[in-house]
């Protein structure tokens, strides 16, 4: 538009950056707070200290929570990625009115409020004896995360030429071979992105976790939830930093791994 | 015939979701008319109980205010992103995405640390002499609104940006060269053209707010009771599945109706796909 140097434009630009700072800065306050030398929540003034990190990594409770969260997030990411990728390929190839309705149905866990998912899981998990177990958490998180994989893999498939798949099949390759040698390599960035999103979704999931895990399984977000409600100990700030660092590392990794591959660049642009 | 093979790829996830997700959710809906006994008595409570009415009203009010705030702020950001040079735009997008991916729990904790009674902001205000008594920013509706608008702004920016980037800039240039000032061009041309984006962003933000649990529970401090928190109390503490499933049914009905409306004019995968 015209008038980029006008007053209004400058105000708008400044306003937009203010909103962006409002978005990012408060979320990162955990970092300075985690470095405070005091025993209460505060920003370090004269000196910094790593005592709360020492606390975090020497506490059996926090360590076991971090470990449990990692195991569950990896398990859920693997399960969601395998099932979601296969499903996305199937739906992409079938592509009828009916299969598109199935796709909409499979996206429901992303749309239905987590609190309702939590109620649903809770009742079934009681009956199946899956409450408070690794398996129960992994399955629940995988069901919630599979739609993410479905979306990213479908986006990658949209850029993939179906003729390549037909050529492979016509040349006599069976479906498993075609999947492994032709389709998977071409949509790898989409699969990878889906896996990372699934991992992050499980890694910081709290609402369903509150309902289906109580004692034996106590994930990092679950322990932070308790810590936040007590709201005094800066160890929670250190845990928050660990939570963010793992999330951002996973994202960065997926960006780096898919860099330079054309399909990934296209998916990212849209 | 060969297509049957492909249903084998779809089947594992489909069966898992049907058996362990869709069916249990339907069961919850069913509970609302069968627990504790068959009939509509759970729905009658809506008219009989003033506390339920208050919770619904709080939920609706907070969601509407959140939608308004998040879409307004998101519009400004998306507008600037759509019209700035690509270097600055990608920096802005990075900010939006970082905020998008930071855990909701961490953000609620951050707001509590900043705005709490003994929080950093109150500490700064008191030591600078601007106020003697700490100001209550959180454990009230203000705190919930700050936290929820903060969470929802990225969800508003992404559909708005998609809409604005699809516009033809020549329309605005034509308006300017025909003598309309920037404000008139914005109000008469740009704003109407971005209405679909505003509509999509509003529905998306409203729907996510409707079932929001973490932020109201932490920043409301028990004083701002919204539907999701009330459901969790009914299920985990008082074991009133009837009331809980009735509220869940209302919530789900609202969410699905709104998402269906949204899907009429915008592909859902595009709205969510913008995550990447």
C-alpha cells in the first residue's frame, strides 16, 4: 500500500512489535527467575545462581518426571507417526467422498476440547485397567497427536506426483516396496514434522494427563502443575526452562533436518 | 479392487480412534441423558441452578472478550506482516511461532510470576512508589483474560495472515488513485475484503477458548469458574458425571456447530496446517 512512511504506518508497525513482545517476553520470564539466588520467585539482582537447576537435577521426583515425560512423548510420537503416516497415504490414494468424511472424523481429537477427551479417556481407561500406566498415556497422547501427523503428511503428499506411485506399482512393485522405496523418501519432511509436533504435543500435555495419571505416572507437566499451584519454589521456573528448551530444540531440529528439501520448503510456505 | 489395499493403511488408526476415542466420547454424550437416571433432568438443572447459569455466563463472557482482544491484536500483527518486507515479516513470524509453541502451563506460570500479589510487577510498582498496596492482577477475571488473550493471539494471526496475503494489492492502489485517503480505503475496501479472515479467526479463537482449562484454572485461582474447570471438579471431586456430561455435551455441540460453519468457507487443514 502507499504511504509507508506516514505516521499511521509507523504507529502500526510499532504497535505490531509491541504485541509481538507481549507475546514472547512474558513467556520467557521463567529464564531469569530460574537463575535467582533466592528461595522465592524473584529476578536476580546482584548475582545469579544455578542452585535451582542443581535442585531440579538432584531431585529424584523431578528426574523421574522428566524421564517419564520423555518416554511417553517418544512412544506417543512413534505410534502417532506410524499410524498417522500410513493413514494419510491411504486416504490420499483412495480420495473419495467417503474417505474425506473419514479424514474429518480422524481430525476430531484436534477439535474436541481436551477436557471432553479427558473425560472420555478416563472412563474407558478405568474399564481397560490403563489408568496410571505408561501404555495408557502413550495411547491417549498418540490418539490426540495423530491428527497433526495426518495434516503434515497430507500436506507433503499434496506436492507428491501420484504418477510416481502408479509407475512403481505398474513396474510390479508391491505396496510395501512402493511405500518404502518411493513414497516415504519423497514425503520424509512431512513425516518428520508430524513426528516433532506429536512429540511436543505429548511432552507438554496436561489436561488429559490430569485425568488418567495419578501416582505411578507423574509427568513433568503434572509435577509443574502441582508446583505452580503452590507457587513459591523457583525450581518450577527451572523445570519450565527445561520444558521450553526441549520443545524449541525439537522444533529447531525439524527445521534443520528438512532444510534444503524442496517439498519441506513448500509445506512451510503455505 | 486394488484400492482395498489402501484401506488397510487407513484401518489401524481408524479402528484405534473409533474404539478408544469416538465411542467413549459418544458414551459421554449418552451419559448426559442416562446418569443418574434416564431423562432430561441434567438439562433441567440449567434452569434450576443459579450456579450453573453463572458458570455458563462467565464462560461465554470470558470467551467473547478473549475473542475480541485476540482478533484485534492479531489483526494489527497480521496486517503489518502482510505488508512489510519479507525480512521483517519472517522475524515477526518467528515471534508468533515461538509464542505458539511455548507450553500453556509455562505461560500461565509466567503470568502468575509477573502479575501475582508478590509478583515482579507489583514489586516494581511498590518499590517505585506508584502504589502502596499490591494490585490484584490475577486470581480474578482480569488475570484470566490477560492469559487467554496472550495464548490466543497466534491462533488469530495465522488465519488472518493467510487471508490478507491472498488479497490483490491492486484493488487498494486503485482506490487510492481514485482519490480515497488511506483511512477510507482501509474502511471501505480493505476491511470488507478481510472479513472472511476475521470471521475464521474469531470462530477459531472462540472455539478453543470455550473448552479452555489450564489458564482459567491457574490464573483464575478458583474465583473465575469456567465450564471446563467445573467439569473437572464434577468428575474428579464430586463424581457428578450427569452434570459434567451435560456440560460437555453443550460444549461439544457448540464447538462442532461452529467448526462446521467455519469449514463451509475455509479448509480446516489450512487453519491448523499454518502451524508449520
